[in-house]
C-alpha cells in the first residue's frame, strides 16, 4: 500500500469534496480517498504508486485542478 497527498484548488463545499472523492476512487487500485475541504488536501491510499497525471485527470473530471 502507498499513500500520497495532493492539493486540489477550487473546492468550496461538501459537494465539491464528494465529486473529487468519487472521481479519484474510480482510479484502478485506489482503496481510500480522504479530502479536507479547508486545506484542499487529498490523501489517497492505493495498492500501487499513482501517476500524478492520472490523479490530475480524475480531479479535472470533477471540475477542479491539482495545485
């Protein structure tokens, strides 16, 4: 298992958090996603090292971007 932390910009509410979480959870190998609205921190635990571009694409699909 690996854990990585990313920062997402543009989230303003719990709906934003849910959208980001949902998109990242669809990445193959992801086990958990913990999103902190106040800081934009997103902690992702997966069974493999994730490519930042892969996570960025999922975040973009939710309508936000990685910092």
